[in-house]
C-alpha cells in the first residue's frame, strides 16, 4: 500500500517543470515546519557524505542524533545499491571524493563545511 502511494508521489514529481511549480507542490504536501526541515536534512546528508562526526553534525545543524543516524544509515545502504548516484551527488554538492580531491583543490572548492563557513564570514565582512 505505501509503495504504490510513494510511486504515485514520485510520478507526480516528474510532471513538475519549474522551480515555482515545485514550491507550490511542496507547499501543498508539507506544513511550513516540515518544509523547513528539508534543507536541514539535505545539509545533514551532505555532511554525513563528507564523513563528519555525528554529534558535531547534530549540534551544528540543530537536529537530533537520530536524524543524523538515519541519514547515515540511508547513505550507507544506498551507497551500496547505487554508488554512481552518490559520486554524482558528491560532485553536485562540492564534496571531494578521493578521485577528484586535487581537482576540487585547484578550483578552490571547499573541502568541508567549516572551510565554507570561514569563506562566507570573510565575504560577509567585506
């Protein structure tokens, strides 16, 4: 039962063509509080992929340890099922992978979340 509903939801996402339509669709599905959690969970997933400590992620992202653990478990399980997707996820989100570490360094892409924060603070003060 849940699987068929999930497939219907995923099929509905395929028909959304613009960012504005996506926002309307998400606002129809989620409460404002639930919608606000989506970027946090994405940030947690990115940081899990970077290999940061769970407690540190939970503290800085202001989420529970169970949220970080859940993201980590999903990351590990899906990494085995579809490793190519995770390599592309890491590339899209500027998370260095071993084979691309030197390229990211040459391009000046941040190696971790702290480094990104330092640069953001530096440019904010300018």
